[in-house]
């Protein structure tokens, strides 16, 4: 079973908090024990110092170490603390005194004035040893006591933490769950809003009450994606609508010609030939339209394989001019060329031919009789430049970028043979070769299109496979 994001956040939060509190509690217990022991050592040190002063005073009066030891032990009777004066071997110096409750071997070699924890008869003890001498006789002054009271106090803190920590963790887990629920509620709202966005409600967008926080930026980014998808969807709808409209005309003409021709059992051969000519013409137009649409569709999907190779650009341009000569003669348009020789380029020859033919065909169709269409080819270390200029009537300023959109024809009645896809395909081909296609100028004296391709010695553009 997959846990929700809120549950995972709560578990992670509780786990991290548990480890943090556990480490903190251990550190607090360790420091508290150290503080208790240090305070007890200071208390033992003060008592030991006082006992040494009393012992030295008694020695000054009696000059007998055993008697002075007995007086010192009697004078320094403090509940919970034992003060004993021992000989160097750890035996009590007081005559007839009670045996010391700790083993004498525990004090041999023990450093002076440093607290030591040693095993006692009823649990651990804390002792502090001071060494002294009277003439040639040495002694050990041992001050110590059991750690039972300290342990009881420390265990009380352990019990308090054992009760408080789980309660704090439970409260923190509940609080984390509540915070996670309210903190992640905007995500749940965004998810609900996203589920309501369909093809029929593609214009709906997510609400962004706090656009400057993380969730607000996420919603804004999602809305940007929806905007791009909406634009693509609208373009697809428009493409389908325009394509259906363009396809309907030749199909209708073909069907009408066939229906009329077959409406009578017998017709003259000339009528059959005329009908077949109409079918042939419209079929050719339909084939060109379908081919152009297929190119654009594959280009949009990134599935058009651009196969590059080395080619002579001036020879290719001359071939395109020769292919367009028939159309130019039919429209009484003069073709001129200024081609820089020896220009080589690494690209897809069939696509580049198509681009140049589309540009030349567009220029010839928009040039009146006796007009001129010029093609120039130049190259420099940065780019190859193809310029196609005509002497037509120009393009209105508000239409100069729109002409590169699909199915756009500024004068459909005059140019019924085209579908308005030529410039769209030409621009895509230029961009597929790392270049650009733009309308450089347009006015009453004509228009000029410029296709700038990458350097003739440059490598193939990114994403374009090479045949090398």
C-alpha cells in the first residue's frame, strides 16, 4: 500500500524528531550526571580541606597522629559523608575505630584531590584522597560517600524524560499531521482543479491565491503549460479545419466531374477527355496538398528525418531557376540570378530544393506580367544567404508575419491553386538547417525574402543526422 504524501511527511517528520529528541535527551542526561558529580566533588573537596585544617590543628595540640585522626573524624561528622584518616596501606589510624567500609586497596596509587568512583558495599561511592605527613609518618585523608542520592536524582530526570518525550513526540506527530494536512491542502485543490480541465474546458486555469510562494509558482508554471497546450490544441483545430476546407474543394470537383460525366450512358470522347483532365488536375492539387500537410505534421512531431550531405548551392539554385522557367514564361515574368560560384553547404538537398522552389513559386505568383523575380546567393564565414525578390504589389504591414502561418493566402481568389503552406514549409526547412527565413522588405515596388543558413563550413545543425 502506498502512503499518501501527508502520511510520508508525518512519518519522516516524526522519525527525524524522534532521533533529535533521543540524542538531545542522552546529551542532557550525560551533562546532568556530569554536573551532579562535579558538584559532589566540589562538596567533598571543601569537606576534605576543612578536615585537613582540623587534623593539622589537632596535631599541633596532641602530637599524636592516631589521636588527632580520632578527633578529626569526631569533629567532621556529616550525614551521608565518611571522613577517614588512613595509613599509607589503607588501614584506619584511629585506635579501635570502625573499619572503613571500602577496600583499602582502592586508595593505593590514587591521585590526590581527584574524585574517583569506586565500588562500595551498597553501590558506587565517590571518594577524594589527600596525602599528608607528620614528621616521618604519612597518612591518607579519605573523604567520600555513596552516590545513591545522586543516582536517585538522575533517575528522576530519566523518568521525567521517559514520560515527557513520548508525549512530546505524540503531540508533534499530531501537529505535523495537522500542519501537513493544511499545508498540502492547496495541492489537493490544484489536483481537483486539474481533473476538471478537459478538452471542452481547455480555457480553465488553476487559481493562484499566493503566486509568490512555491505552490503559487507551481500553479503558474502549470498554467503556462496549459497555455502552451491550449495554443497547440487551437492550432491543431485550426489546422484540421483549414485542411478539411482545402481538401473538400478538389474532392468536390473530382466527384462533380465524375457524376456529370457518368450521368449519361454515352458522351463524346472530347467530354470524357475534358472530365479526365479536370480529375487529373484536381488529383495533382490534392496530392500536393496532402504532401505539404504530411511534411508539416511530421515536422511538428519531430519525425521528419533530415538527411544531410555535401552539395553545391550554386548548382542547386540554378536547377531551381530552370525548373521555374516554365511557370515564369507562362506568367510573362523574367527570372534573374546572381549566384556566387563554388558555395558548398552541408544540408538536405531535397528539402533545400523544396524551400527554394516554394520561395520562387510564391514570388512568381505575386508578380504581375512583365515583372521580374531575382535570386541571389552569397556566402561569408558566418552564413549562406539566399535572397528572392519580386516586383509585385507588396504585402500589407499587418500581414507580413502572418504570411508564414499555415493556410494563409492573402488573395485566395487570384491564387486558387495554392493552399497557403509553401512559406510555412520554407521557414521550417530553413530552421531545420540552423537558419531562418524572414521577409526583409515589402512595398509597392515588391518584396524580398531572405533565407540565412549556417556557415558553409559549419557542421550539421543539432538534432540533424548526417550521412558521414
